[in-house]
C-alpha cells in the first residue's frame, strides 16, 4: 500500500516514526533512542533524517506531522498550547509549521493547557486521547469518559462530547523511580525475577485503607519497617512501593467522584504491563469495568492530519 502520511511521536527519551497508509493503517513502525534530550546540539533535522529519511526519499512529498515534546521549549520549535476545553478541530487548527531545508514542512501538534490556579499541561497525550475517541462509535465517543495514561507523569483526562474537558497529572512514575534509586528504601531492595503480585496488591490495599489516609509521605516508610520486621522480602519491596504509589493515585482520583453521576467509563492507554498494574489497583478500588486501547497514537496522528487538511480520507 502506498503511504499517505509520516507520523512522529517525538518524546523526551525516544522517537517513534509511523509510515501510515489509507485510513491511517500502519505500514511500518520504527523506534529510535532519539528523544529531544538525546539529540546532540539539537540537530533535530539529522534525527528526522535518521528516523525516516529513506521513506521520504522513496515517496517524496509525504506530509509530516509530529506530537510530543518536540513541540516544547526544549524541542525543535515551541508550539503554543491549545487551551482546554479542546477538541480535535481546535488542536488541528493550531498546528505549528516548521520549514525544512528540503522545502517541505513539519507540522507540530500543540499540547493542551488547562489554565487556572494550578495550571496543567500535556504534550502528546492529547493525540492519544483523540485517537482513542476516534476508535469509538459515534455514541460512545460523545459520552463522558475517564481516560488514564499511566507513565512517568500519569494523566487522567475527562472527555465529553469528543473534547478534552479536564485533566489531572500525577508524577507517580517519576517519584517511584526516585524513591527506589535515591532514598534509603532502595538500599534493601532486590530486583525480582518476575512481578510480585501479592506485594503489589498489599501496597494498593494499604493506600486504599484507613492507614492510607495520611498519604504517601507517611505510608512509604512502611516499605522500610515491613522489611525490618521481616514481613516484606527484599524482592517484594519494589512492587510493594509500586502498589502504594499507584494505590494513592487511584485513591486521590476516586475521591473526586463524589457526584450523583459516579465514575464514568474508564479506558487506559499505554504500556501493557503498566496498564495491567493500574487495572489491578482500579479493581481493588471497586472499579472493575476498565478497558484498554491500542494504537491510539497512530490513530490520533492520522485524525489530526485529516482535520488539518494535510491528508484527505
């Protein structure tokens, strides 16, 4: 099949390139360790050529669209945020055009800004959200949804009528990594050969219990005291901390649903193993009806390119 679009998911640590055909069908995928922090002297033009220069040579004139941190202040060119609430049409109208040396253009998708007393931002997740919404039927895509994007900075997006209405950010992944690598809790940890489900579930249970009401700054110390008393093996400690952190994230999230409408339908997007952990934690919190979405990024890149008129379905 002939390619119609080159889509780029250009983040902090990695660059994923997608060669997309009709209707956004993925023809080829590449992943390179060329995130914006790994590109020497910000030679993003060279990184782009390494990622998909041969595709562009074989099929000249293919439109280029990119999402993620490539549009940040540390990226190729800063793309001003699109204010929330935002739909695909509003984001597509705000694409930033970056001229390339060969006469073509790279179109960068802006992130979304939620302004307020404590502003919130996202770059890249909006593309995944719109890709997910595009995969649903017409009725489901307009219904209230809670979309979880677990990761270094986990996002929880509330969508309605196909728009990003509100979102929250939890630095769960980054804090977990810092706790395990740079605090005394990591001194007694031993890397397990496989996922310690029982230890993870124990951490989630603590976070969701009355003991967890004090918050993670208090409960995290239990990873040390349980190990000192022999109740937690060294190989269980990292998954116990993971359960604690994710459990506190879920507890904080569910505490906001004190409305008569209750919790909307939940969909997770992201790494499969990480999403499984979140599914376990959500189930422990009484939220067992959780779905996962695949190829949200690719679908979102195609959708926004169509909405911007870069390709025609």
